[in-house]
C-alpha cells in the first residue's frame, strides 16, 4: 500500500544501500559518500556471513562433541534395559523400550546426517570469494542446514533422560533460572 519493500531477510535489504536514491539521500545530507555506502554494504555482507559461519561451526562442534555422544550413551542404556527385560522375563511387554530405542536411534541418525551436511556446506563456504555471495549462501544454504540439524536435536532433548543430556534444556532455562 505504501510502497515499502517486504524483504525476507537482512541480506536482501543490503542492496538498498547502494542505489542511486541512497547515494543521493545520504550524499545530500552529508551522511555518507558513495564510496562509504559501498564499503558499508560490503561490511554488512561480511558481518552477516561471518556470524552465520561462527554459529554453524559452533553447532557442528556441539552436536559432534556433546549431543551425539550423549545420545549414544543413552541408547546404550536403553538397549541394556531392553536386553535385561527380555532376559529376566521373556513374556514381559517391552514394546515401550523397543519403540523408544528405535525412535532415539532414528533421530540420532538424522542428527548425524544433518551434521555432516552442515560440515560440507561450511567447507564449501570457505571457497566462495565474494562476501555478497557468501552472505546469500549462508541465508540460502547454511541456515536451512542449521535448522535441519536443530530439529532432531530438539526432539531428542524431549526424549533423552536429563541425566544424559549435556546442556541445559529449554525447560531448565525457563523454569529453573
């Protein structure tokens, strides 16, 4: 209605800094020169790309060194429980342990696959020269891969025993601060 752009992300808004209209507006009021606006745009691209890259590397690290090992320990306990129930009483219903073990194992596999995909994308990011292209690659490829890694981790957080989960859960942060 008012002619305002509706942009999905910050990266899509950066080109507005390097339009003739922006050059004129900022130049007429002595705020920025054309060269300063071009540099500002490059800084914005670089800042966004580097922030996302750091977050992605942190996710890879946390998933690989904390979450996946914790879930492996938990699945081991589940498997031992299942085996103990089957040995102690073969007639006992162990469907809960079986279903839980399968669900946790499937989510663990999903997390490992998503982590590997994110690692590959972070490696690919390193070979992109232009900061503008890096920023768009982060938004288009790395952010969705981060969300794909987060999804099974969020589900596992609800299932894995608190004793095994290595980081504070959302519930811990909200209700036990």
